[in-house]
């Protein structure tokens, strides 16, 4: 049973990660086909992340109430539908709708994968199981640039959305072989009002962040924060909240969630910066770019299960802090990225980032899932998905913001390359500062008496 559960979670995680990262290499080609600007390129990824962030918290309760097995199956089928629609998109508007469908299904898969493992695998082996599942994510990230680059160059960018469909269908078949159903809070009513407040608040906040260079963006962010504050106050009084805000009284839970959000905020953008640098400034093909970008996620895939086993034996918060220190060093190197940067320096940075993030991610996930009671597992799992995708969306939003201030809303062509270089450097400086904050957060709560 445990092997089936872990394999299903790993395959689903692989498929979702592959498709999300494969798009990055294909962006320049898609931009030519659809005749879109640099900022609209970012939105092909950002809309996907935004939907996952908005949907994960409500789905944390909904999936637990109606059964993790059943809803996992719905998510797998929904993801296949979204992938096919993305592949047949004939314009940017159609593709954005398809990405929204993918995002909704991915939210279900992200939430259920961790929740099922936490339900089924005993605590003493949970870190290793989480590590294997995270390996699925990193294998997807690892293979995505190379396979995507090859497909874009020799088959066409549409094929990147079809390539993982067979694996998702295999995962669905394995799921049908499991008779067991996991119900969490089955008798609790769904907090509809709280769900709506959260979804509206997070959507407005994240959208506002992507247009923060404009006055309307600042106003939108403020409105989003106000709605989320109302949501938090409402949830504290609700008997059956969609998200139990009392969990944030747990120091380990709170600091590790914030550390996770900031770490993805700081690092997710690196792939896009390197992708633009290698294809535009160095003139590499999508295939060659994909081969280079494989370095970081490959090391993550190798390191994640090792870090998972270590986190069952060594304080995971210490491991997470060490990991973020290494990531910070990697980002410092990229703060000086320009057309004269030798390729070996980029490789060194990517290797350090891979080692550091594998040491951070799995142990940090173990802290979050291990610091709550069984009844809150679905909520904690949803939190993992939410903070990850909010961080990733903010990261891409940061690049969009810097683009807007330095480059403007323009196509990426040779006459704008100096502004592209400056945009990358400014973004990396800000990301390094965020990493230092994540280090401090990872160290918080080590001496607390909270469950782990």
C-alpha cells in the first residue's frame, strides 16, 4: 500500500513539475507564435501559479472531506484535460484559460499528494517518503528543460503539454487499484464564506503584485491585504474554518511556512533569468539551453531523498538553514551576471543552488507536516502548496515588476539587451536579500516545544 501511495504521489508530482518548468524554455518560441511581449510571456506561467495559490487552501478541506482518493482521481483527469487544451491553443487567450484549468487540477494534486503520504506513512519514515515525492518534483524539473528544448526544436512547443499525459494516466490507474479512502473532517461543513474571502483576497493581492509598478497595483495590493485580514479575523471565530488560523500559534509551523514562501520567492525566478540569458544573450538554441538548465534540478533530484532521510535523524530546521546559506552564495554569483560572465561561473552557481535547495526543501516540508496534529494534516499539506505557489508567483511578479521599471513592456530584442542584463542583476540582488531572511526564519523555533 505505501509503495503504491508514494508512486502515485511521485508520478503526479513529476507530471505537474515537468509541465510547469517545460514552459520556461518554450516561452521565446511561444512568444513569436502568439506575438506577445516580455510581460505577457511571464503571465503564461504566472496565471498557473496564481490559480494554484488561490485554490489550494479551499481544496485542503474539500479534498479531506470528500476523500483524498476520490478527489485525487478527479485532479488527475482534470490535469490531463488542461494539458490537452494547452497543446491545442490557437491564441494567447485560449492558452491562458487552459492554464487556469491546469492550475485548478494541480492544486488538487499538490494538496492530495502530501496529505495521502502523511496519512499513510508512519512518522519515523515520513521524511524519506516526502523526499521520494519531492524527488518526483525535481526529476520533472530536471528533465523538463532538456526534453522541452528537444521537443520545441524538433517537434514543436505544443508537444511539451502532451508528453506527461501517459504518466498521469498511469498514476490514475494505480489509484484505482487502491480500495482505501482517506477522509479528514468528513462531518465538518465547508466554510463557503471563508473560502470566498480567501480566494478573492489572494487573487487580488497576487495580481496587484504583478502590476506594482503602477498606482493601481499598489491600491490592488492594499485591497487584497485588507480582504485577507478580514479573512483571518473571520476564521478565528469560525467553528469549522477553511483554514485554522490557530495553527500559526505554532512557532515551527509559522516560521517554516514563511521560510518556504520566501525561499521560492527568492529562487523560482532564477530559471527564467538564466533561460533569457542563455537564449537571448548567448544565442543558444532551446535544446542547448535545456541541457544547461538541467544541472540544478538534477542535483535536487539526487539530494532530496538524502535530505529526507537526514531530516528523520537530524534537526530538519538546521538542515534547512544550511541549505539556504548555500543557496544565498549561489545567488550572489548571479548578481554579477552579464554578457561577459563565463559559462563555468553559471554552472557553479547552479550546482550550489541545487545542493542548497535540496537540503532546504524536504527538511522544511517535514517540519511543517510534523508540527501539526493528524486532523490538521490536510490543512498543512494545502499550506505547503499555497506558500510554494505564492512564493513562485511573487518571484515571477518580481521579475515582471523589474522588467516594467527598467525595460518597459517591450519585446526582448538586441536593442533592449542592456536593460535585460540590468533587470537580471537587480532581481538577483533582491533575491539574495530574501534568502538571508529565509535563513533566519529556518532557525526560528528550534528550541520550541511544538510537535515535530
